[in-house]
């Protein structure tokens, strides 16, 4: 039972350190994506569609 008095505060301290590290790194822009925005314009938002006839049937 005495181990609980050591492990629980130690675990809380580790979690607090991880949260502080995450917040600091997020504020400094560590997680900003610098590679995707220049390439995003090269990717189409939708697949190229085949032309459809007037009755709504796709032509081959």
C-alpha cells in the first residue's frame, strides 16, 4: 500500500510534465505542417469524371 503513495504522485508529475511539454511545443509551432500546403494545390479534390450523356448514363 505504501507504494501507491509513491507511484501516484510520480505518475501525476510525469503527466504534468508531458502536458507542459506539449503546450510549449505547440505554441512554438513545432507541429505546424510545412510540407503539405505547397503540394496541396497539385492534388485534385475529386477524381476526374467521365462525361455523362443527357439521360445521366456514363458514356464509355
